[in-house]
């Protein structure tokens, strides 16, 4: 029969208190919040078709420039904290640790993406027609963006560009990215 150690003069067994895991969990959730915020704030601020101020755009671009490094740091810190929780926990702590790594990894990946390219894919190979042929689908009052380079003239109806926002083309041997 084994006996547990007791405090001198006491019959109360000496048992180590359970480890405090909540500070690690709070720190892990904070790392997730920071990583998600540095990706979400610029995306929310730079929404197309919404009014934006120069100051807000400046802040959004500053956060966007910092996001790749900040999300990697948050992912590293999150991995260390998740490992710490994994070692000292049973299922609830381990589930939190594993679940927290997913948004951290997603934020690190998204911070290196340009989500506007997903929404507005460029028109890579525009079709051409003569001015007479275009008259059947370009109204007389429609706005067009036109350019002439080295004797080659091209025009892009704004109504057509609205679907892609960017047209990649070549005119007069010069590569163009046409947008408005």
C-alpha cells in the first residue's frame, strides 16, 4: 500500500494543483484574432463600389503590407501555444489547439493573395470587330476607352469592361492593361 505525501501535521494529501491552461488558450485566441484582423481589415476597407477615404485606404494598404509578416508571426506563436495546450490538456484543450491552427494557417495564406483578382478576372483575349460591326451592340451614347499606339487604334466599351474591370491587350506592339 502506498501513501500519498501530506503536509507536516496534516492529514490532507499534498497534490499539485492542475496546470493553468486558460492563459495559453487566451493567448492562442488573441493570435488568431490578430491574424484574422490583419487580413480582414484591408479587404473590408478596399471593397469595390463602396465610398473610401484617402486616409482609410492609406491605413488599409499599410496593414496589407504588414499582413504577410504579421500572419507568419501569429502562426508561429499559435503553433507554440497550441503545442503547449496539446501537452497539458485532454480533449477540450487539444480540440481548441487544433481548431485554432486552421484560421491561423488560412490567414497566413490569404495575406499573400489578391482576392480582387478572384472577383474581377482580367479579360485576357478580347475579341475584335470593325467599328461598323460594333455599331450593332455599342450604342451611340456609350462611353468607350480608346487608345492609338503606332498607328493601331483600339477602343474598349466601358459597359463591356464593367464585367471584368481589366482588359489585357496589345496595341501597336505595346502591352496594355485597360481599366477604368
